[in-house]
């Protein structure tokens, strides 16, 4: 596409291949730029077991040792930062957010590629410190309002790069899920991992695991592993042919959030994705609540 030409993303026209929200300029053809909004979430905890209906912490002691130490593990997940005109939000899957309290850690890469980890409590906006998360009434989505820190605002995905229409992406488009499967990351070269997939369905409605009500999803053609939950799903920047045979550029944009893997006995495993339109509706609700 020629420099200076226009393209329409989420109902708005932008020029020069860039999207602007007053703070951030993002090259729509750069997958690396889209990935900057992705963060790792983890919450260390002491393992427990249930005995006769009561929970007990698990502590370990070597034979002959006098002191025991707790058996530690981590809750893991992925989130991403979204910026509106006047706020920044952390978005993730609701089932991830329920395990991430104020002491959870949010990690991202410095400009030199090193890992930076911050307590979620230190990043929350004043009004969010008592109740960290806002949960969707039925979908597997939660968001937290963050302080307007420059380091977060620079990384935030402009909200108008979320597809606002309630639809699944075309089956012909390459999609990218960008996250931290199994918490895999290097301390010195900290970066998320991208997985390529394609849409396998239109919008479908069902009640997933840890959900009280049915909600809208679309499916990806392959499963994902733990730690990817809450990751954004993007249309990968790419070129394709139109119905008339002419080439066109497809700009990167967010079309959903990874929720969970589902298994169908006769056809295999798929990944359920919450459409980005659900996130858009939550962001609009937060905008009204803040006024």
C-alpha cells in the first residue's frame, strides 16, 4: 500500500499506516509493535492439599533436617495493555484474573530486552486498589484500570485497533496469538512467544469451564498450552488477493482474547477465543463509569 494511503480499522480511517490515540504512534504492519502490549502475569503461591474437606499447606523437609520449607508454585497467564484517550487498562481472561490478586507480578521487556517485573498493586489506578478487577457478566474477560504511567502508555495498544464488530475473522487470514505459554521466557531476552493459527468457526455460543453463563466465542483451528490464557489474538500484518484478484495490504489488529482449549471427541481440539467486541463494550462501560 502506498505511503499516505488510507485504510479503515475498527470503523476509523487512518493515514500513513499509523494509528494514534494521543500518546502512541504504532506501525500497523509491525508484528513486533503489536507484541509490545503483551505482558506476563504470575502469582507465586504455596501448594495446598485437601484432607477431609479442609485445605492444608504443603511443606517439605529433607530427612534429618530441622526446618521445613513451603512447596511453591506459580499461577501463570498472559495479559495485554490497552490504551484509551484518558486511561490505560490491563486485559486478561477472567479465569486468569481470579488467581491474580494485588500481589501478582506483571512483567515486560525493557528497551534493552531485559525483564522488568512490577507488583500489580503498584500499577493500579487509585479507584482500582480495593477491587482490582472488573469482570464481564458472562464472558471470560476481566480488566484492571492502571495508573497513567508513561512506561505503560508507551506499550498500550490503542483501543481503536480492537475490532469493534461482533464477528469472527475470515478463515483465509493468518492469525497470531502472542503470549507466554508455560511461563517460558528468558530473563535477559524477555519476549512473548507467537503462535500462528487460523479461525475455524463463525461466532458460536457455549458455557466454558469456570463460567456460569454461556458466552460468545470463535474457534481457532488448533489448541494452545497453559500460560497462553488471556493472550491477545491478532490478524497478522499480511497481503492477500481480493475477489477481483488485486493484492491488498491487511493491517494488524486485535480480534480477540484466548480463553481455553476445548476438546470435541469426533473432531479434535480447538481454542476458544473471546471476540474483541466484548472487550470494546467493557472499555466503553469503564469510560462511562469514570465520568
